[in-house]
C-alpha cells in the first residue's frame, strides 16, 4: 500500500503518534501563535522612554487599553478636553488621587492604530528632574490596570501589532546603542526595511519551492505537473543557498565589526613607545610617558571612533623575559595582557613594537 506525504498528514493517526505537519502548515501555526500572544496582552504599561538622570526634558510613555483613562485622570483636570491626536498640548499634570499638580508639561495622544506600538498611546514630556519623574511614575501606579513596562516591552508590542518586524526591532536597538557614524547609518538603513525586503524575497522563494514540491507529490501521477519542476526547484534552492552564504559572509566581515567594534592591544618591550603610540592615536595624554622602563603597569583602555568603526584601544605593560618587580609580574597574569586573544565577537589586533618610535609630529 502506497501513500503520499500529504495523505499521511490528513489521515487520522493514533494518539500516541505525533501529528506531522507540512512546512506550510508549520508557518501557519507559527503565525497563529503570534496572534494568540498578541491577544494575551490586555494590560497597560508605562515607562521612562528617555535617558535616566537629570536633563531638560524627560519623556514618559504609556501604552495599552487604559491609556486614555490615564490621560484624562492626569492631564484633563478639572474639565479640560483630551488633547487633539498627534498635537502637543501644554497641561498641568496632576496626581490622579490627590489632584496635586506634579508638573507642567506637554501631553501627546496617539489613538490606535496610529502609534509606535499600534495601541492607544500617550506621552508626557515633563521636566527631567529625578523628583518629577518619580512623582509621575508613582502617580501612574495608582491607576487601575497600569503597571511598569518590562525592558523592551514597547518594541515587543509593536512587533505583535505588526508595526515592526524582527529585523526592524533589532535595528531599533542598534540605533539606540549607536556610538559611531557607521553604526548609525547601518541601523537606520535596516530600520527602513532593507533586510526586511531581502528576507521577504527569500521567504517567498522558499514558499513557492515548497508549494511546487507538494504539488508534485500530490498530482504527479495525474500528469498535470511539468516534468522539470523538481529540477527547477533544485536550481532555485541552490541559488538561494549561495545568496544566503554570501550574505552571512558579508555580515560577519562588515556588520559584526561595525556593531561590536575592534579591540586593539598594543604590546612590546619596555620603553619602546607603546604609551606614546597610545597618546598619539587618542590625540591626548591617556598614558603616562617617562624614560623609566616599566612605567605602565595596569592595562589602560580607551574607546575611539576611527573612520566610523568603534575601536577599543588597550595600552599594556612592557614585555620582558625576567623581572624582579612583583607588581609587574602580577599585571602580566591579567588575561587581557596574557594569551587571551578573543572576547565574544570582538577581534584582538596585536601591535608589537620592538624599537623606539617617536610620535612627536
């Protein structure tokens, strides 16, 4: 008795055997699970969206079904109307229980789905003192249905509401952490959907190949399928495999270095100009320079932006075969100065200087 893959999936199977799903059914199941996770989000969250610490203006964001109630309770007292959507309105922000004025600031109202998260969302732009921020965050906790947001939860909700895909969510984190011009450019291009478009094309090709193979399995005996369909699918998959490998190789060469940076360690014999090289590259005095060998004892680290690439430059103590200095011996037991040459995705480039080099120019 012969059967095909699809008929095996359709026919009932004993409870003890796992039910096999076709690749397309697996994708549908994943999308269904994502929608179920979205439906499970029913509470309202709030958090300080701007940086911590004292500043001129701080932004507190609220997102969820009870956002409008929070806005009315804190920014519409006593009888003011709700701010016009996507317009800034100067309001007194009050405690929802005691009605004491906490601060005067701008309030913005973003009804769903036209918001960052795709939910009802509002922002309080207030003075950036620690006392004001704590007072408003404390006031929000008094409202029913509101809770502090977990790290990354606003982006998570934007993903569940199809405002961002995974590549754009990753790019958003990179853009927030960007320190150099190349990091900013790379993250911004990814947020614009460059990777999304590329991956969508790959996904569509995979789905078409899966559909062609399943059609061949189901209907090949009826002779309504082209004879060379499997050869066509095979060539498409081989071409796709090559494109993915080239993409990964390019990402490892350029993307990882731009994102994670390059760690460069200066090593060499004592008193040959390592600290002078460090100061020259940093364009200011970072390491102490004297004519006494062994002046540098501890590892001196400096973060630089060289041509858009983040570089971590380390100055180390001088190398010598023997020494009576106990401190110098302990310093070279440090793994940064010893044999360790990799740290995560960062590369260590060793600069070894043997002769004295002048960097006065």
